[in-house]
């Protein structure tokens, strides 16, 4: 009888606590539904229609939009450009960010200054910086080609030639991503216990390379996984630099997936077709995240 008397107040307290938790979470759940789940569902549904902005009605066309995507040369080209851009920006920005974070962590006097300097590209407005990059990449008066000319190297037309425009945009992407990745790596380095380095030194790890291989890199596993995920997402989502600097040109050499979706949906007003592209884009992103999570996470566990 006493146990029943005790259990009822506990159960009532748990019920009240659960109700308060749901009340506190309700605004976030409502916003999540309205601004993420509902638009995603709308995009999926519209991908099966021929809806165009400005027309009163639409009809369901099944998988016709997806069938058209298979033969769409522009879509295939933008998919390839996005893959090349991501393959360049992601590993380079991660490697540079880790190297800079290690150098700053080793610095004893000016850590705050260097953290601020390298983080500035993240805080700057990329559209406003486009004018600066246009000047830097100018084929005749740009500082980059002027520097190359001092060594007898003829600089290319970075943003005006089909063979170099994507790599020019990749340089901007790396410049923008390194600072954010560096801050994440610095947080991971700060969380590593100093005692591990002392223990590794006792075990014979005398050089910085041994300490990095035996202590730093394994302990940075979760941070590296998160940085890789964020870097891939940001690289695949490239849009502002393409829209501002190249408009997908020349000859669609810099047209990436999000720019193609923008063109179809807001220039040609083919919302149904653009929605089908968006669904494919989301599916590719989910698959990439799953694969890299499995691969990197497995490496972390083995390390």
C-alpha cells in the first residue's frame, strides 16, 4: 500500500515534467514543420507536376520530369561541375584549415589576432567581396597574373575561360571555407588533454609528427567528421559566387546544380521541373553524407 502511495506522486511529477517539455518544444516543432518539413514535402509533390509560375493550373505528370533530367545536357553538366568543385574545395579547405589551426595552437602570443584574421572571410559578405575577386582575377591588371608574370608565367583568364573558371571559383570557395573549418579544428585541439602528449612523449613520441600521428589525429576524429560533413554541404550548395561572377559561363563551364535549379525555377518559371532537380539534389546530398559518415566514422573507430 505504501508503494502505491509513493509511486503515484512520482508518476504525476513525471507526467507534469513531460507536459512542460512538450510545451517548451512546441514552438520549435511548429517552426520545423512550417519552414522545413512542409516546404520539402511541397517540393517533392511539385516534382511530379508540370507547374509553371504564372499559369493558373497544373497537372500531374508522374516521373516525366525525372525522365527529362536523364537526357538534359545542362543538368548533367551542372552535376559534373558541382562534383569537380566539391572535390577540389572540400579536401583543400580541410587540409589548410587543419594546418593553420595547428600553427595557431602552437603560437603563444598572438592566437587571438591570427584567429580573427583567418576568420574574416567567413564574416565578410561574399557578394560584396566579388568586386575584389574580379580585380584579383583580372587577366591583365589583376595582382595574381601580375605575380605570375614576374616569374615568366603567363596567367590565364581565370573567370573568362572555360578551362579555368571552375578552378578560379574553387579558390574563392577555399578562401571562404578555411576560416570556419579552422575554428572548428581549434575547438577540437583545445579539447585534447595535455596529459596525452606527455604520455606519448614518455612512450617515445619525440617529434611533432609522432605526436600528431599518435595523439592529435585520432583525438580529432569526431571534429574531422563534422568538418568534412559541413564542408561537403557548403561546397555542394555553392551559388553566390557563380551568380555574382560568372552567371554559369562561359559556355556553362561554371554552371553548378543550384544555379541550374535557380534558372529553371525563377528564370524559365518551370517550377515543377526545378522541383524535380531539387529532389535529386537532396537525394545526392543525403547519399554523400551517409557515405562519408560511414567511411570517416569507420576510420575514426579503427584509429
